[in-house]
């Protein structure tokens, strides 16, 4: 009994000493933050070796200092079974190995990986980087070329945004950075509004190189993650390129706590049921014949023909979108004249609201359905 009491005293003393190093709030873990990169690369990105290129950038980034943080990468590659590895200044270490029998875009696999990450690298805070293909809120379908993707593409299998939100609910990620295409859309961020505090992403197709991990990782490891600077770094990387075609990028940082107010304003505008002018030429964020991503602010202002909600919309967007930047064009093919930092879908009468699962989104249920 005395031995047990002595051991309990030692454990309590160590816990109190550790808590005292973190300031006023007691700290339950020695690691301040664990950042998890969920890298789904069993697709064309992995076939091009872009996953390994980014991991090399990560290794350079952690050498600049980790500030008592840890970096884990779930790596689903083209040439090996998936693993959860840790990236440190001295190299890589495999922590968990997984079978190929389950797709990385399944809810069960993502749940498993997050649980493993928290088990092997417990921390006081967690950040998530989602790396893969993506296609905004559009519900996945399987086609021969695997061109249609929501989040992720593992051997042509994708994850819908509602399923992503269900998976991440309650996981405690303070931020999500989408290192993939089209994810700064109001439908997706609204679906994810209760799973994280901040979301970073692009309204357009993000170039395949993705973000500069060597520059951005130290920002994620700061006491307060410097997400605005990370978005700025990614934008500046592409905006500085000398070719108009290659100089293509938009970046946005979203405060999810403000999305409720934005939704209220947009619902009032939808409820006006204003027909679109025949000459309306919306700012689109995709190449191709049938785009489904357009600038939210421009669309709302056109629907709010009398301007009754104009100031409320501007204020709500100002509070919600903490950072926005865009190049002059998308791949040199589409000029960007309008970009509030969030895209949206303009329902095509020929398709109706059930197009690719749009009417299964919370944005439809809570907001856009007011127009019908």
C-alpha cells in the first residue's frame, strides 16, 4: 500500500510540474499540437510522384523548428500499403501499417487513422491537412476515368462531404487545411462548420504542386497556427510564377463560427425568389462546359436586386472570410473579376436541386431551399 501511495505521489507531482510549464491552463499532454496530413495519393497525383515531393518538403519544413509539435502523415500511395508515419528533423518513422482492403476514403478508415494518430501522438490541440483530389460538394460518382471526386480519390473511390463531416464530428481539430481543389465553397464549409474552427482552401482548381510545406509547416506549429500567413504563402507561390497559364490560384481562410450569420443573410436573399436577369454572366471558377461553382457574393447581390440586404451580406462575408486572394485568371482561360472567397452553386433549372446530391446538403436544407 505504501509503495502504491508513493507511486501515486510521484505521478501527481510530475503531472503538476508539466502543467506548470504551459501557463495558467493545466496541460494534459506534453505535445502542444499534432498536425495530421491525411494523404490520399492512390490516384493520378500519386502516379506523378507529387506525394513524395510534398513529403520531402515536409522534411525540410520540420527542420525549421517544431515548437513542441508533431507531424504525422497517413500516406496512401500508389506503390505500397497505407501507413501512418511521423516526420521528424532526423527522418521518417512508420508508426502504424494498414491493409489495402479498405479505401482511404471510407469513414471507417479515416476514423481508424484519426484514432491511431491521437493514440500515438496525443496532444493538447490537433490540426488536419486533407491532401488529394477534390471537387467541392458534388456527390461522388464512379466513372471509367475517375474524373468526378468529392474529397479524396483512392482507386476511384471518393468520400462525400456529408460523410466527411460525420467522420470529423467531435474529433477536435482546430483547423482544416484543404490541400486540394475547389474546397472553399459555401456548401462544404457550412457542412463542416461544427467540426473545426477554421478552414483554408481554394475556390478553384489548385495546381498539382499544392501548398509549399517547407514554408507553411512552421506556421502550423506556432503557438496559434498562423493560417492566414499559410494561405498567403500558397497564393504568393503561384502568383509569382512568370507564366499567365501557370499563375493560377485562389486562397481563402474561413471562420466557421461566423457561417451561421452568413447563412441567415443568404436565406433572406434566397427567399426573395428573384429571377436571374437574362444577361447575367456569373463569375465561374471552373473551365469546361458545365461549371457548378460560382462566386457567392456576386450571385447574392444579383438576387438582392433592391439592395435591402447588401450591407448585411457584406458584413457577414467580412466576418466569415478572414483572408482572400486570387490571381488574375484561372489557367489563363477564365478571368477572375469577382471572388469573395467562397463559391456556391447556382441551380440549373434543367437539373433541379437534386443535381449530384445538392438537396442532401445542409446548405440546401437550411438556406437555398428558401428559393423554392
